[in-house]
């Protein structure tokens, strides 16, 4: 059943469906979004094969380094215009790793197991402890269990076995963490529904009877000029930023992000990481999954998963 596939496998399926029609011209809009390293290598082989067969391939990509050896032309765009020299992303690089501000844990999981089907475990014997102020990246191939684990941390799913304690709440359900834990889905369109960008930012705090500085968050997100636009009329990357900012505006204690750099160019995802660093330094805890090794390298801690198990847990220097 396709809806049970991970985001990366759904992406592979969509690409394969187009390939099966054998068109002469292939148009791909960020086709490697959500793909792990092996998936990107496989797609590169497909693109090279198409080119060798004389097919025309047009790609929209933020990370095009993998294709440099077979590209005939690269066109950079910004603000609806073709530009010669794109702005460097290094402007937004944080200059230090976020440090844990407390020895107390905000996330604790012990011997957690979970399966969507009774006989198959997606997660197997998960043990983790995450402290307040940490930035933790979960890495691993498509289908390794990252998204499922994040949903258990957020209270969206309940483990079949084992114990979870989130913000001192034992085996929490979703309702018990509202306002305290924010969750970003892989597809931002699943959680954007307001009529305008500024209404989207104000919605969450309003439901919690909180006051928020919408102007400040519009400025942080670089969306001031789009404040009155419907979220579905801005770009995929801008919608991703809007979804993240809308969560941050509620000032939860923990922010969980499933593939937050998906659809973002280098400059934007570096800016996003800088925003998350600032949030962690002010006492928030950031947990995210990613296939972007450069984003993972900026986290204070990297946890790697394979086939539902944690295979490494590394602290960055």
C-alpha cells in the first residue's frame, strides 16, 4: 500500500512511474527530494542513462553537485530572474555547535518497539535520552524508521512495547503535548491551511491564547513581502520555511522536524539551521531527521538508524 511507504520510497515510485512511460523529454522538479544517498546515486544512473539514449532532461534542483559531470548547462535563478552568480550560503552558517543547557532529559525512551503490522517491527529496542538544549539529527536510509520514531516522540504514535517519557509525561498521547512539542511533517502542505501567510503564523499562538510578534517571524522567515498571499501560491521551499516558523511562533519546548531541509536551497537551509541553533541556545530542544549530511554535521549529536535500530550515536566535536 503506497501510503505506508516512506517519503523517499514514494519519491522513487513517482520517478519510476514517469520513466515507465518512455517520453522523449523528462521534466523533474526536485526529484531527489527525500532520497537517501543510495537513492540519489540510483537516480544519477537513471539520468545518465537517459542522456546516453538522447533524451532531453530538465532538472530543478537545489543540490546539483552530483550532476556536474553530465550537465550541459546550468541556469541559476533568484526572484524570478536568471542570475549569473548565486549568493553564497556561507553567510548563514552558524559558527559554533549548540550545547546542552541541562543535564535533565526531556526525551527518554527505553526498549521501545513499534510495528504497523503485528508481525513486522519498524522500530526494534530503541533506547535514547535527549537533554534540554540539544540539537539531535537522526540519519539513515529510506525506511530505516526515522519518521516513525519522531512520531512516537511527539505522541502521534504509541509504542507497542517499551517506555517513553517526554517532558516528564509518561507514555504521552498527542493531546498532552499540545503547545509543548511542535512537529513538522515531511510535506509542509499537510499542515498549512490558513488563507494568508501571516494568518498561518498567528494561528497556533492564537489557539494557545498566546501573544506573538508576527512581524518578527515574517522578518526571520523572509516572508514579509508575501504576508497577504495564500500559502499555496508561494514556492515549495517558502512553504517549508513558513511551516517551521509557524511552529516556532508557538514557542514549544521541543521542536521535531521530519526532513526540514527538503526543498530548500543552500542559502535557505543554512538560514533555517541558524534559526534552530538560536532556538536551542534559548533553551529549546531540536530533533530532526535528514538525508542531508551537511545539515547533520551541523547538529550537536548525530544518531544513525538502520532497519529500525540505532546503530550509532555520536556527539559532534
